[in-house]
């Protein structure tokens, strides 16, 4: 059967493309289907760069996966002609005793013996004169992390997957999936394909696609502005400035901001990490600046903490987060159909894990199990139960 595959990957973005590579490399007959032509600017992976941190404010369980991801990105860098990673280190800071995110990142770094320096606000300002951090803040700097070139990562995995024989059907949305005991039928605008196994990795569209798998995935997509600002190159370039992810007070409560040093004159890229603007990915307004807070919130942060990086707006973009109720990803087999694996809810911090998630998904598809500890990403965890149950599962 020409249209039959061992594995079909629905959604060839960050996670799906990596899975396709790891499958094809093992000789698995794989088809990757995508609504667009990845990498592209309609989902969650555009905007040039993504931070990779190893000490982890979202929970120390992520550290082993971050370290494995780093190994896999370093391997990718060696075998591709694309630039994958720049090691500039990462910094985190927040008011002492008031930032659970910074406290957990520091604790995770200590638990896993990561190379991190603990610093006071004053020491931060001395080391990076572009930062203006109050004296009563705590901070840490980790040496070995930095940032990934997200679109390059996807291009590299795509080229390698194709090289190993993976097939692609792009600009071709999946419109329905029929599930049988030991196979699936995937219906698209351009034809119907069958496979023994399926990986669902449709990013912000996972909730919509999962309906045809009789699954009510508790995923909330949100609209996320990000912007590049003209900055003093002597203070904020990749020569000396790290990536940052910080938790700071705002007028009403507190917020996490993140950003990147400037390189090739692009300016400092920064964003506010929050999950409030729920959208439908098919109708979301993708015009940066259509809401005054698109630029406003980020500029307020820069003016306060990085004043010489609050220059002219060079560029803005709108991207999408997809969040679960407890903020942790879903990486698991379908609760009723073990030949279907699901990768969803990667929120605003999933890209760095795409390499290891691809490895895990390929293992789940080939053998049904993985040596990596993915227990916190279980689809059966209590935090997801209320909404999953509405689908009758
Ligand atoms: C502004 C912003 C900043 C971020 N910063 C960071 C960071 O610094 N560090 C970090 O680690 N993470 C970061 N993230 C998070 C990270 O980028 C995402 O978690 C990750 O890219 C999600 O990957 P994905 O594979 O789930 O989605 P995507 O990469 O969007 O892939 C999903 C794919 O599915 C396809 N698809 C959808 N519907 C269908 C269908 N019906 N049929 C076929 N294909 C379909 C889409 O076209 C898309 O290609 C950030 C995200 C945003 C938005």
C-alpha cells in the first residue's frame, strides 16, 4: 500500500519534526504532515531564537531532560550546516524571598550540581552594567546554557529526516483521524494515509485535532507578543550578555520576563511570559501592535531593568503558547489507544526540549516505552482529569 506508513506524525513543528528525524534515522517508514511548510510563522516556533536553561524554575524534574536536550542539540550542531546554539549563559533574578520561580531554579541547580553562581543584585549590576537590579534581589547565573536558533533547528531536523527517507506532506491540514485497534487513517485535503502508529504534535491546534481522537485535551492557546529593541551593543551583545528569565513585581502583582542579547544588530529581544490572552489559533490577530500592550509591557520592563536596551522598536511578532491547567507538558500515549502518542501543552518553555521530546516520541512509537522519566507529563495526572473526563475517558 503506497499510502501506508509505520508512523504518521501529525504536525511537523518543533516536536514533530524532531520525532520524524529520530524515527527516520532508525529506518522507520515515516510520513510527516503539516498544515504549513515548517519552519513557519503561524505556530509556536518562529522569531529566530529560544532560550535553553538547565536550572529550572518550573520544576527540578525538568533538569535531566534539559541536559539530555542540550546533548542532542550539540550533536545536531555537529552534523548540520545550520547554526543551532550559542552558549552565552543565562541569568535569573527576583526579589529575595518572593520569587518561587527563582528559588526553584537555584534549588534545582544545586540538586543537579549545575555550574551556577549565586549573586546579589549589586553583584549583577557590577558584572553586567546594562542591568539595573535592586540590591535586595537574589540572582543566579549559569554558564553552560544559552539560546537555540529555533527555525534553524527545525530546518536541520527536516533536512536530516528527509535524508534518512522520511516523507513529507506540507501545506496540507489534517481534517480527520479514524482510529482502529492497530492502525489509524488520517484524512487530509490532499488524500488519505494510513499507519500502524500515530504521533499527535499539532502545537496550538492539538485541542482541535484531538477531538477526532475522542479526546478533550485541556489545552489553552494564548497570544504572545515578542519584540526586538535597539540596544547599546557594548552592553547587551552576545560578547558579554546572557539570556535572562526573571520574576519582577508589576503595578498589580508580578510577572516573568525573558530575553536575549543582541547579535548581528537585531537588538535585544524580550517578552512577557504570561498566559492571559486566550485565542483561537485559526482566527488570532497576528498583527504586532494591534494591542498597545504588545510593545508597552515589554518596554516598561526594559526601561526599569535594562534602560539602554529600551531603544527604538526594531521588530515585533506574535506567537502562540499552549498551556495545560498545571503548566506541565503532556507527553504520553493516548489513554485508550496505545498506538497513538501525544505531545502537547509546551507553553512558553517547551522548545528547548524539542530534541529530547523527539527522541521520547520515537521511542514511544517504536517500543511503547522510553527510558526517560516523563511521569510528570502523564495524561492521566489529576490536574488534567476534570477536563479529560468530559470526553468520557
Ligand atoms: C513568543 C514565544 C517565546 C518562546 N520562548 C521560548 C524559549 O525561550 N525557550 C523555550 O524552550 N521555549 C519557548 N517557547 C515555547 C516553544 O517555542 C513552544 O513550546 C514550542 O515551539 C511548541 O512546539 P510544538 O511542536 O508544540 O508546536 P509548533 O512548533 O507550532 O508545531 C505544531 C505544528 O503542527 C502543525 N499543525 C497544526 N494543525 C495541524 C493540522 N490540522 N494538520 C497538520 N499539521 C498541523 C502546525 O502547522 C505546526 O507546524 C516560546 C514560545 C513563544 C510563542
